């Protein structure tokens, strides 16, 4: 009995260390992309990104705890640890949903001040092909399964299609807002969007980050002094995506 209690305490400590490392890695990766967002010099957009960052951290912590609980349940061991892990997982998920609501509120404030919708030009669509190819090359360098890389590529294609259909700056943020709402709905389901090979909630996070990177490319195309951000934003966005795909 005492040995079992001791083992549960050891597992909890290991779980805490894994969680701290996972979030530290995610925070470090998200910080690589933050300067591209800060370059817009919009308090609302930066607060959106930071709130989104906080939400993703919470979802990672939630999933790490939920998986620990699932393992205990599947093996019919450590009932106390199972209950503790599920409770922690639910609390982290709820807290993360609060951060996500804040992100959506800040995004709405930012969108209010965007210029009137225009249409992406054919020449930008050609530049977008180069950006998409660069992103695929960076994805290829990630230590992830080929199937996961393929799913990220499909997500990237989906984002780029928006501009091919004539979407503009305002359109990309409508898309991001829709992604936030879908992510929120997914995380409120019993399975939390974590059932598939590469969890659906992760693909929604990837979609939002990749859309932000494409938006940076769009801004660069029209404001050439910001072009130095392109390569950094491409790598920053992919690193941020990878930090989520690798865990939970």
C-alpha cells in the first residue's frame, strides 16, 4: 500500500517535470513568432497573440494530465492519481478556454480598426507560392511523422487558398476568428479534439499560426520595409506549430 502511494507521488513529480518542460518549449517557440506580430504596433493584436499563447499552454497541460488519467484507467491502477489527473486536466482546459475567450475579444477589437476590405492581387498570389514552398521546406525539417507533416501541409494549403480566392487582410482575420471559435467548440467536446492521429485541436492551432504567417507575408508585399520579418516569421510560425505537435 505504502509502495503504491510512493509510486504515485513519483509519477506525479515526473508528470510535473514533463508538463513544465513541454510548456517551456512551447513558450520559447511562440516567442520566436511574437516579434512579427508586435511589428504591427497594435496593442490589441499583441494581446490577442499573448492570450492565444496562454490558451495553447493550458491545452497542453490539460492533455498531459488527461492522458495520465487515461493510462491509469486503462490499466486499472492508481485510482487516486487517475482522479487527480482528470481533475487537473479539466481545470487546465477550463482556464485555457478563458484565455481563448480573451484572445477572441482582443481580436475583435483589432478587426474593428482594419481598413476596408480589398482584394489580393495576382502578383501577391505568385509571391504566396514562394512562401508556401518555404514553409513546406521548414516543415520537412521537423522531427515529426510523414503523416503529420502531410496533414500540416494540407492545413497550409487551406490557408493559402483564402488568398487565391481574393481574400485580403480583413479576410484573413475573419478566418482566424473562425478558427478560434472552432477551437473553442472542439475543446468543449468530451474528447477535446484529441482523438485523431494528429489531434484536431492541434491542427486548429496550426491553422491560426500559419494564417498569421501568411498575413505577415501579405503585409510585407505591400509595405516593403517589413520584409525582413518574412523569413523569421515563416520559421517562427513553424517552430510554434512544432512545439504543439510534439506534445500532448
